[in-house]
């Protein structure tokens, strides 16, 4: 039963490891693509910010003072992959732009500031996607290592140990069976020997009870009777 359970467990863990590895490679490819996209997006956002500052001057203090609510909110959900819960980050809302923020750059550079805002929103969305992929990547990497260690432990330690134990038990059972067969054979031989001895004793007892007479003694008795008859008639 233990060996069967170990084989079943090894098969299930192997399938789980294969499924996680496939998802791991897919996430890795997505990370490479999103990092390339992230690089282009961040370059565009930085360039748009530099353009907006050149057109409108340094407006960072004005933006910081007028921000009251977050423009983008993020929530975390989980995705089940072969029993592993992978965290996933999603953008759930984009807050409305306040009136004070809309007035920023009204004097000059308003168009460049709007372009910079849109570019940074795209960069934030790319960061959310990349953060989700990176978190799932790290989680899967750790789980795959643990699963592979368990698979190797079952394959190279648990299964050979159980197989050796089973082989030892089978050898001992075979030896015990041979010893039992030899013992039964000896017991049967002794029983047959005792039965023959008992039958021989019965024959001896039967012969003694029947009181078998000696033939030589009977012959002497007949001769003596004949001699007595001759003496009687001769007289």
C-alpha cells in the first residue's frame, strides 16, 4: 500500500511540476515582452515629463499640493494553477481628475502636461502588469523547486527504500515457507514411522493372544499315544 501510494504521489507531483513549469515558462516570456514594453513606455513618460517641464516650468509642487485622491487603485486577486495560488494585481478604477489638477498648466504648457499624464498612466498600468508577472514568477519558482525536491525524494529515496523492504519481506516469507514445508515433511515422516511401529506392536500382541502351539511338541504327543496302544494290544 505504501509503495502504491508513493507511486501515485510521484505521478501526481510530476504532473504538477510539469504544469507549473509550463506556466513558469509562459510567465517568463511575458515578463521579457513586458520589460521591453516597459522600457519604451518609461522612456516616453520621461521624455514627455521633460517636454512638459520645458513648456510649463516646474509644476511638481503644484501637482503634489492638489492631489487628494489616488488616480489609480489596485486590488490583488489570486489565480489557482495546479493547486498553487498566484497573486495577480489588477487596476480596478481610475479616479476623476480634480478641478485643480485640470487648471494645472492653464497658463502655459497645458497640452504637454496632459500628454505627460497619459504617458505616466500607461507606465503605471505596465508596472502593475509587470509586478503581477514578477510576483507570480517568484512564487512559481519557489513552488517548482519544492515540488521537484519532493519528486526526487520519492523517486530516489522513498521508492527504493520501500522496494528493498518489500523484497526483504518476500525473501523472508519464502524462507519461512520452505522451513514450514520441511517441518511438515518431517512431521509426516515421523507419524508414518510411529504408525508402522504401532501396527507391529498390534501384530505381536495378536500373536501372543492366539497362543500358537509348537508343531514338534504335537508330534511327540502323537508318538507317545501310539506306543501305549502297542503295549496294550501286545499284552
